[in-house]
């Protein structure tokens, strides 16, 4: 009996262990790590110390954030002179240590033979993480290669920051290049530095030589100095894009045959130029060959309407036509706007606003302006805010347009010139004393037309730019009997 009890107890234990095994929580997945690879060139015999520190810049929503991970330091073992050595750092990126968002990894290096020398140039790369705690992307730190050249011994010269001015560089600008020469050795040093510009494809574009003379021990110097010729870079005829400006020591120093290895670079964004000088760069300028600071484009959205008004070629535009209305009303259609006013509303000296889309028009003619049932007067087109553009046309100018329905046509005389814009107004004034205006000077100047009278009928408006054939549009003015 005792043996059966023992077997029974053993069976229960096996079942219990099986049950416990089924209830065991699975091991959590290993955290994703961000691997930062740093390349170091050792110029003389010895070792180099490299350190990396992670600093949080933005959270997953793009807001500013703070946070750091203690720096990690590793030693690069000795290698043949000028051989590239690589050291790797692994940073855990699980959300308990690094929150999602954007992190900068600050990387620096120095020779490990002494603690008296400061760390060399710091380079920054970025880590991007998505909301699922998955490593999304990290920049290639190889772009920093050359910033971490370290030295040992009496001759320790190097290149610090490379600077390009102006900071906002556009195609066509002449840039000035400077760099910081460093001497961490015990002797005064004289050496040459080659400054190169490299295109987006890595091709060499320009080369200049700068002379660093008698740089004292432990000193830094901005080169060129105020009394030395500038190092210039002409960006004319270059495509916009990302360029590299590099400064490299190119004269071996006595006792240090490998001293020509140190260099530093900076990346420059060359923005599109502004060929017409209107303050809008050519990349987004809707008329890059003609200055148009306002970027006005009355036919934007229409087929072929990508160019701004200043670059538009004369062409027939499709405006809203007039429509049949009861007698006693007048429909005014100028540009794309359709407004209705009655004949009784058009009284002497009264302004009525309507929209006009064609800019720089300096002549507006009406067909069949004959005296009949409409009082004699002058038609005035006056500019209104917000746009004012100068109009160039002779004063006076005579224009005659054939009537659309066969009636005789009288001449229309332009009395003055002024500004045109998006909003204009129509004003009737006494025909015996039309307004006389001089050269356009302010935004309330007017273009006045003397019209003996307007008979009932359909009238067409012609818009003309200086030196260009008149453009007959479907813009109309309809006058019905009162």
C-alpha cells in the first residue's frame, strides 16, 4: 500500500510540475540596442580613448525633451600608424532606459597617453525610435571620420571647427571659409592646410592653400586672420544641394611624418538662388526670371496657370459671362467676379466695386459707347487696396473697338494712368469735366475714360499690357434700358 501511495504522490508531483511549467511567464524579449560605431585614426604609437554620451533632444511627438545616459568610454588598442580603427558602443534602447523620440550621441576622442590634453572634436549623430520600442534609424557615424585623429608626442597639431559664412548660403553667393588651427604640442608649429569644397557627388570643386605660421604651443587660431586674404568659394553655376567643406593639414611637420592626416569637415546646404532679386528663391518662385515679390498668380489652379502673372503670356482668359436680366438692371463682369447693379445705382460720382484679375492692364475699351438712354459721363477705373501695381501707358491714348452688334463706335480717350489691382471700382462722372490726373504717385490714382454715352447693349472689355497686343477677353458689361 505504501508503494502505491508513493507512486501516487510522485504522479501528483509530475502533474504539479507540468502545471507550473504551463503557467511560467515567458522571458521578455531582449532590449533593442543602438550600436554606435566610431572610427579613430592613431597618428603616432599609442592608444586612444573614445567616449560616447547619449542626450535626449525630442520626444516621440517632436517636443523638446531632456534626459541623458551616463557616458561610456572605451580604449582603442595600438595599431600601425594611420590605420583606421573602429570601436563599437551598445546602448540599450528599451523604453525603461531611453524614451522614444530623438537622441543625440555625442562622440569624442583623445590620446590616452596623458590626461593633460582635452578631448578632441565632438560629433553628433541621432537615434530615432518608433512607438513600438523598435530601433528605426541611426545616422552613419562614418561621416565624422577624421574628426577623431589623435596625436602623441611633441607635435600635436590639428584642425578644429570649419566655418562658412554667410550661414544661409544661396546659389550665386561668394562664401568665406575659415577654420580653427590647434597646437596641443610643446613646440611652436608652422604648417599648411588645404581647404577643399566637395560637391553632392563627392567631386572636388575648389582647392585653396592656407598657411599657419608660428602657432604657439597650446594655442588656437582662426585662419585666415583679419590681415590675411580670405579663402573664398564661388557658388555661381552650382546646383543647390548639400556640399562638404574640408580643411586638412597637408605639410608634414618635422619629427611627425604622419601629421598631414588630421582634417575636419562641415556640411553646407546650398539653397536655391534668387535670380530676379525679388526675395523669393528660385526653387519656389512662380516667376524666377521676372521680379514679382507679391507672387501674384490670378490663374492659379487653372491648366497652365503655374506661372505668376509677371511671367504669363497674353492669352484669352475664360471669365464669367454676363447673363440676361430684367430691364433697368446692369450686370458688370470684370475678371472672374459677377456683380449686379441697377442702372439707377450708377450715378455721377458713385463708385461700385468689382473684381479684376488681369494685372498691369493699361487700357480698357468699351464697344459701342454711343449716347442714347444713358447720361453722358466719364467711366473711371480706380484702384483699391490691397494690391497696387504701377501701370505704364501713354497719356492720352486713343483706342477704338468695333461694336459687337454692328452699331457705330466712337473713340474712347484715356485721360490718365494709374494703378491696377485685384479690386477696382466704376465711377460715373460728368462728361463735361472729366478728372485729369498726372503720373501715378499714390494708390488713389485713377484711369479715366471719356465716354459720350452708353446705349443699351452688350459691351466687351479689352485689356492691354504695354508693348503687347491687346487681349480680348469675354469680360462684359451689359446695359439694359431703365
